């Protein structure tokens, strides 16, 4: 990829003086690929401290590929690169094996150590490496990176999570409310927060929209008419079963599955079947044994692979491609949607969409239905479930502060009085205020969804009209004028590729 090559050339310019300095040649680099890169909550500084990050790391090669895709506006996430690494689709694990032996024999041992994989790659470490590289390019070359191609990424997240498409306008409305631009920060002071990463911002909007439209509890919330997006309900138990079936589609009966060989531990060996042992040994031979070494004549008498007369059982190839399997996942998920009773009477005692909104602050707070959804969403974006919970909680806090400011503007502004823009620091324990927040937000999102339905027509399935669910029902008094912009995904309405690099002299 020429873009990645250009980024690498810029990176090498920072090492020109170090390579030409004789005083540095005898010193070994102190940062190897086995060392963990900065996480999402560690203390961070724009300038790399000391000599710890003076040489490139192995994880930086994957981070450079992500930055190249970001510059080209490709809808690829960090989680996608992580899955490609684990499946061996991009060189990372045992990358030394791909270097010609003649070149490898002349490399100093410290350089070989940098290329060796001694620890399993973590997706959150890849997020940290991407952020570090972006800060480096911005600090040294004043390079400006574009925002995520978030319309397509948002659609990918909604489709991969097998959610109704009504989540899209709901998440888009929340994006305008929170002011997310889905750009990487160019400076970080203090501790790095999960919500500073644009991909986590995007998936947090999807999670909040899902919690408001399709709650994980068993509370019956009745819409006022059939046009509301709360008519349909997701059976989360069936949803989790469908997701497990999708995840196991590439794991035939009695097989380990591609990308899972490296996760095998010593304890797993005792419970593996003969076919699984053969599969694991084949993977080990292909990735860890060096075939370029001069063979010993006696070794031919003891072959390690299957002989010519033996029939090696090969794993059956999946019948469906990834895109076809994803389409089947969406069909299976939408087919289990059921309709909810509509109560048109304005009864204050009737639970309405948006009430009893639940916030999860720790992993132990998640019910079983919510845990399955959070785990799948965290796997899609490439973070741990605890990191996703923190990101969602931080976004909910921002919504809380936004509503408090809007209430003060409305109240004091109507009285012609001055007011302070500062908001209270924490209202997590005020359940009544949380319900009011959700109630306000629901009306705004509902109007966006219903406007999208009026523009593009109702979406129908074999079991009736397909709508989303709830988000609150009282933001109407805070709105100023009509909604703006499109609220449903149009594949033709995707931003084009911008200029690759913008560097200020």
C-alpha cells in the first residue's frame, strides 16, 4: 500500500540522525515488541519519554496499516485488523520466519528480538499503538488525519450486531447531541479515557441507542401508536443464541477453527481430540518450524508430516462466505422480533418507552441478556467489556450534563436571568433525574426515526412492520426548529476519499 509506505518513510526520517550517530550504534534498543504498549487508561504524554520508544515496535506495523486505511477513508476498524492478525491473514505472528534466511543471518540479535513475537497481541494494545503513532505524526510533521468514515462504520456495527436499522437514526441523533466528530485527539493531557477514541464513541452510541430502544429488562413499555419505533421487541435470549451460532460457523464439528490455535493452553491439550491435535500440530509446523534450514539426511527417515499414502482429513470449507453468513445472521435476528401491544390512552400509570432506563457501571451489574450484547459489541470494536462499560458510562454522563445545561437555559432564560454554564459533577445515583433524562432524549430520537420512516417509507418484514424501539419521550420542549439532515443510511451518501496526506510546511 503506497500510503503505508509513505507513512513508514516519514517515520524513518526521525531515525536518520540516530542511525548516523556512532555513539548510538553500540547501544541496544530498550523497547521490544514483547513489551506492552500504552493502554487506554495509562498516563500519557505526547512526547515519548526517554529511549523507551526510540525504535519502531512490531505492533506499529499493524498500526501503520490502520492509519493508511484511515487516510483512505476505508471503513475498517481496529477490531478488524486484530482479527486478521489472530487469523494469520497479515504478517505478525512469527514474522521472522518470513524474512529470507540470508538477510536474517546478518541481522544483529537485538533487531531479531524486536521482530520476535513473545506475547499475544491484545486489541486494546493495538488501540493504544494507533493513538501513539497518530500523536507522533501530528507532533513531528503536523499531519492532520481525517475522521472515521462513520456512516459506513455505524452501518457495519448495526448489521454485525444484528440490530434493526432504526438504531442508525437514533445513534445519529445522539451523535449530534453529544457533539462527537469521530476524530482522534491530537493532544492528550493526563490519563487517557476510553471515550477519547472515535471507534469507542461510535459503539457507545450504538449501545446507548439499543438500551433505550430495546431494553434488556422484562419491563413492559407500551407505545401510544403503531407508528412508534417501540412496537417491536427483541428476544435477547434468542439473539444471543443466534450470535453464538454465527461465531461458531467456521468451527466445524471436531475442529479448532482458524485463528484459535494460538489460544490453546496446556490444559486444553488434555481434552483435545486426535483431529484437533493434528490440526494444532499442522499449524505449529507451518508457523514455528523453520523450513529454510539445511535438512539433516537422517531427518528424512523420521517424517513429521503425513506420508503420501495417508489421507489427511481436511477441515470442510464454510458453505457461506462472510457476507452471506452475515446476511443470514440479520435475517435470523429480525425474524424473531415480536410486536408489542399499543395503548393509545394517555394514562400516566402506563409504562411508556424510555422509562426505567438502567445504567451499568461495572461488569457485575450486567444481567445475562445485557452481558451477551456487551461482549459481542466489545469484540466487534476490539476492546474488553470493562472498557466498553466505561465508555458507555462516560457518554451517559455527558448526556446528563447536556440536559442539565438545557434545563438551566430554558428556565433562567425565560426569566431573563443570568445563569452559570457549569453543571453538577455527578448525578449517577439520582434515578429520578436519570429517568427524566431518558424521557427527554426519547422524544428527539423518536422524531428522527419517524422522519426517516416518512422519507424512505416503512420497512416491513414477513411478520409485520419493522420499527425500532424506545429512547425516552420528552425532549420536544428543548428542540429549536425542525430536524436537519438525513436520518437513514443511504449507501450513495458516503463521503469520498479525501486527500491522503496534509502536511503543513
